[in-house]
C-alpha cells in the first residue's frame, strides 16, 4: 500500500508539474495571439488608409478621362452613427452640373457589398445626413477595390 501511495503521489506531482508547464505555454501562446491580433489590426488600418489615398489619386484622374472636371479636393468623411465615406470629391459633369462623387475603397469588394452600398446611397436618411454635413447631391457613387468578387 505504501508503494502504491508513493506512486500515486509521484503521479500527482508529475501531473501538477506538467499542468504548470502547459499553463505557462498557453499563457505565452495567448499573449502571442493577442500581439498578432494587434499587429493585424494595425496592418489593416495601414492598408485601408493607403487604399483610400490611392482612390483619392486614381478616381479624379479616371473621372477627368470621362469628361468630368474636379472642382475641389477629395477627402474622407466619418459620419457619427452612419459609417464613413472613404472619398468625397466635388466635380462638374460634362454638361456643367455640380455633383459629388462618393467612393468606398475596399481591399476585397463583393457583389453583395455593392448592392448594400447602393441601397445605403438610395436611403433618404443617409443622403439627408450627407447634406447635413455639407456634402450636397446629386451623387455619383463608385467603389474602388483591389479585388472584386461578383455575386453568383
């Protein structure tokens, strides 16, 4: 019985040591995962900001090729409680009408996101919110993306 009790005690001690070692490894792994999540978040912000800057440079050129005249500087706009517009750009149409181009910049753009964006821009409440913050219509709505995945 004494040998069995001693063996049981050694087993419990070995298990406790193993568990402490495993817990320490899990704690280090969780810290690494948290750090990785922070780094990915920062990278996502940098890529998003870079993509918005790229859109601000490309969209005016593209519009000018189609006869629009850019009449102001592009900027991004955050709307409290209503999201954001990545690029707002005042233009004049080939017919001389003042318009506002609103652009959403995405790394990956899905067909569903295009439909959602169109519905958002059709929303009277969203257009009213844009006008309240000094972004007049009529609106030309565009999406700028690195990759597009159409709906099936």
